[in-house]
């Protein structure tokens, strides 16, 4: 068999345009994770249990709908291809739904049902863009390393979108002119936050679609469809051994990340006794972790492979999350609240987050190789189903992380407006031990799940040879 001609590298403009499509996901995660609970509970007066149930319920509904969105996007046949119609069609309603979540307090305040519908609409519309967009990773290139690059840019832009929205919220939209008042508790600031997010969602989603438009139209047509119903390909995908292994590991990778993020304020305040000025250093550590992972993950994949990188990163993150709590409780830690304590803590947290982000990028990149494995076995490509199934797994992991943190907070008896100095020292120590052990176990479970993922660079390239890798579309110059 003649060796297939390798495709030209993707142009940088395609990588940037593709990454731009994940800004929406970053804005959504920042809004729903960081500000939603506070806004609807403290500003609009919703019961906090109601708000948490709305968030988890919407997440579960969204997760169950994801495979259907993926399968429908695989089955879409238009002159604009399979994915572009979804990006163009969902952008405007998605921006409107996001704005309504923040600028309609008079309606939302009196209608729990209206709030549920709004949150579910936001999550499903974001999925209707995110799933077709991320599915393009397997279509734009079949190269093992180029796919890593695309995923790096997706994660980078998603994080930048979330960090931008968060920074502007604290520094501008929710900053009060009155030093005696907190802007976080004023409804007016959330209107600007919501409108800004809606504008960013609209511009970046359409910009991503337009930036990839020509390239997508030049892609070869997909393989013949397989199955007689929406559920046929979904069932096949969830019986794929490689996908099952990846999903079982990715579930715990996301659980670890969600647990760390959801608990961060509680742990820094009640266990580590950080003050407001010290809290301000945390976003810097987060940014260092994001950019560090972006720079390191491609090199790690080339040297160790995606699976091994993900396993090592998950274990590394779990151990680095464990060590400071063990040192604190065993008496090897500097005085709490001091400069040395804060510096060491932020260093450990940054390295642990770095590991979690590397593991997340690696696991997400591994989905694309399953597409060709499925194509060799079944003669069809169902990128949307596989990526939707992966995103569904992520959402269950997020829900599990939120649940674990809720149980930890309930165990500690942290009631409303409890001051850090009022929490008994032994309770703070127990919180630390539980969290530390939990993070190690989660990292270990992620590694055990991923060990069964059998696709590596060599087997992927062997499948490409069987499939006959097509040339890159004409008119696309290689990257500089």
C-alpha cells in the first residue's frame, strides 16, 4: 500500500478562529460558577437550595441532551456542511438567553419555573454551539499533534474568555462607587455583566464560524451515515472500548477540577485563613497555570503520548493538592496567614491546577483519535456523537464535584455568615484532611480509568494508512 500524503499544517488563522469558538464556554462557566448563586440568592432573594438544584438539574438535562445534539450535527447535510449551520443558527438565541439570565430580575424573581427554563436554555444553546465546534477538531486535521494544537487553543481561548469576564465583573461591572457598599450585592451591575457577556458570545461565535467557513466548505464529504435512528450511533459510540475507557478517566479528571474550583473560597478562607488582599493573588496563579499548560502540553504529547501525559498530570495534580494540607495538619507548615504560608500555598495550588489543566487538555484531545478507530471498524464518522458523549461525561463530573464540595461544607457546619475565626481548629483540620484525601483518590481513579485507553500515536497512524489520508484542501498555505 502506498503511504498516504501527509496534510499540510493548519494555518495559524484556522487555529485561532477555531479556538475563538470556545470563548462562549468560558463565559458561561465563569457566570454560572462564580456569580450565579450569589446574584440569585443574595441579590434577588432565591433560596440557596433552590438555586443549587436549578444549577445541577439544568446540568443533568443538558448532559442527557448532548449526545442527541452530537448525532444531529453529524447527520446535518447542507451546502454549508454539517457544523456551520449550528454555529450560525444558535449564536443569536444563545446571546439573548444569556442576557435574559442577568437583565430580567423582575421576571426571574417571581418565577422559579422561568429561571429553570432560562438556565436550561442557556446550557443547551451553548452545547448546540460547543459540540459542533469541538467536533471540527477531528475534521480539520487527522494529524495526532495538530489535534493537540487545536485543543490547546480551545482551552486557552475558553480560559481567556472566563478570566476576562471575571476580571471585568470584579473590576468594573460589580465595583461599587460607595466604599461602604459591595457592588456584588447590587442588581444594576449584573445587567452590564450580562449584556457584555451576550455581546462577547455573539461576536466570538460568529467570528469563529466565519474564520473557518472557507476551510470547512473545502473538507471532503463525510462517510455514509450508519444506523436507522438517532439512538443507533449513540449506542455504538457508548460501546466503543476506547471511548468507555476515556470517559471513565475523564469523569474523574473533571471531578477533581470541579472540586478544586468549587471549594477554593471555602478552603482559602476557613482552612488557610487568607485575607482579602491575599485572595487577589489567586487569579495570577490561575493564569500562570493556564499559560503554562498551554506551553507544555504539546511537547509532553510528542514525547510521552496523550494518554500517559493525562495519567501523569492527574496523579501529579492529586499529590500536589494533598501535600500542603498534610504539612499544615502535621505541623510542618509556616504560620497561617503569613507571607511564607501564602506563598507556599499559592505555589502548590498553581502547580496542582497546572496538572489538572494538562490532564483536561490531554483527555479532550484523545477523543479525536477514537473517530478514526470507529471509522475503520464501521465505515462511518460520528465526530459529533463522540465529542457530545465526552462533554456529557464532563458535566456529570462537574455535578459530582459540586456535590462533594456541598457535602464537605455541610460536614464542617459552615452556616450563613460564619467568620473564619469562629470555626473550631479541629474542624478546619478535618476539612483539610478530607479534601486532601479526596483529591488523591480522585486523581488515582482518573489514572485507573485512562490506563485502559489503548490508542497511541502508532496505532492512530496505522489506521490513517488503512483509511488513506486525503491531501489538505487546495488553497490553504501551511503555517508560517
